[in-house]
């Protein structure tokens, strides 16, 4: 049973992008595309690509250390690690256990969660439920991906969209009166509909093909779904808390595509000045995108303690979800 007197409070965020950048101009040398085409349709300017041998857990560890430093904590303070990823280092063990070991943590639990681009919101919703139950005290919630490894670099319809990166958040269980004015995660809403595999999937896997496979996507269908349907979880968050779009300070959606971001905000009645968008800097980094955007917007002083922040994500499956946070 959930303990009504506990709430998960954000203590810090951090992120990491691999050193190598790949610009739209660089991509135009690999496939038949142009900076103009990519930027007009997606808002993306460049993405980062992990070095040979640089794995998802290595990116995740760096983001985790940055989030811990931001929170003023050390690895030993953490007793739960949940990693949202679709590009794990290995089929098993989990990327979360690799990060746990790299951080030198030998207590608590660590596991991966697979919800593709919704991975961070699903991991956050899961972690905050653990914390509110009283079973764990402080969680590292990480989104880490190396999508460059599952991209078909000859397919211009997908290779221009994605990049590698990682982001992390530290949350802590704290006593709460339940008021919306108090800091912490106010509500989370998760949805899935497994009928849509063909629209966005990887065509390989240990059980089906014994291979890793490549990402395949029906871009137009994904676009329609992302804008048309998934805003329902944000409406659910408003309904559950009585918060209105006007009261929001920031809207931090999954960073897939600038047009999806702007159209979603417009549909929800959220003013453009409240939208955090960093997709131009790193492309679609799947589960890493929201904590990457949060890190940027806290580092530059936009998101401040006490602000109301709405997260929203959609990903393969389809999966989609929201989280409303009093920062
Ligand atoms: N460069 C140049 N031309 C291209 C490229 C490219 N990289 N890719 C496709 N084209 C061509 C197509 O071949 C097509 O040519 P044709 O008219 O001669 O057949 C033309 O451009 C138009 O293609 P469309 O697919 O109709 O382009 P559209 O305007 O739909 O844009 C895009 C494609 C950007 C993929 C869009 O559909 C989209 O953003 N979809 C959402 C996908 C997404 O964000 N997925 C992320 C994963 S899911 C998630 O994170 C939620």
C-alpha cells in the first residue's frame, strides 16, 4: 500500500553527451539528404555519437555522477537504480546493474525498464511508487541510449533522426502533507497499446531472430499518433491535480521532433514560452531525451525550485506517459 505521507522530491539532474558530433551537413555526405530537409521537418541540427567501445552504461554512469553532484550526494546514498533503455550494453545483465557496479554501489536494487522513448517517464513513475511505498529511500532514474548502434545508416528516413546520450535524476522520499504546493512528483500517468508494433520497431531480438536488428519506422504514422493521441496523459495529469495549463511553468516533452513538440503544446493550450526544446542539439535520444532537456533547463536557470513542470513522452509500443512535478 502506498504511504500517503511520502512524496518523491527531485534533488538533482545531470546529463552526458558523447564527444563526437554528427551534423546535418555530415549526414548529407553519408545519405541523400540535406540540412534544410532535416531542420525543416524535425528541428534537428546535430546529434552525438558514442565512440567505439563507449557503451550505454558508460554514458549512463557519467549522467548519474553529474546528477549526484547536482544533488550534493554520493553513490552510497542511492538504494534504487532504474534505467530506461532500449539499447542495453548486453542482452543481460541489465545496464542498471552495470551502472550500479561502476558507481561502486553494492546495496539496494538496480534494474532496466523498456518503454523505448517513454522509458524515462515510465522509470520515473516506477521509482516514485517504490519511494512512496517506503521500500526505498533515494533513487537514481536514468535514461541512457546508444541508438547509433541500431540505426540502419543507409536509411535516410530514420538515420537523420536519432542520437546517443544519457540523462539522470535523483529523487528522494520525503514526508508530505499532500498539498500541490509542496515539492515532489504530484502525479504520473502511463499508457500502452501494443497493436502498433509495425509502426515503430526494431527488426531483431534474441528470441525472434537471434540478432540485434535495426530500427524501422513509418514516420507519418508515428507523427500522427504522437500529436493526435498522447496528449491524453497530460490531460489526465491536469484532471488528477486540478492544475491548469496556465499554472504550468514548464512543459518538457520527449525530444523527438520540434514539430511534434510545438503541435502537442499548442493542442494542450500551453504557451510556446513554457516549452523546453533541446532536440536541435542532440536529435532523438529516446529515453535520454527528457532528462537531457531537464538538465539544460535547470543549468541555465529556467527551471527553478517550486516551478510546476510537466513531462510527457511517447515511444515505440506504443507507450506514452506524463509526470507532473513541483520542482
Ligand atoms: N532527406 C531527404 N529526403 C527525405 C529524407 C531525408 N532524410 N527522408 C525522407 N525523405 C523523402 C522521402 O523519401 C519522400 O520523398 P518522396 O516524396 O519522393 O517519396 C519525402 O522526403 C517526404 O517524405 P515523408 O516521409 O512524407 O516526410 P514527412 O514530411 O512525413 O517527414 C519525418 C518525415 C520527419 C520522419 C516525419 O514523418 C516525422 O517526424 N515523423 C515522426 C517520427 C519521429 O519523430 N519518430 C521518432 C521516434 S518515435 C518517438 O520518439 C515518439
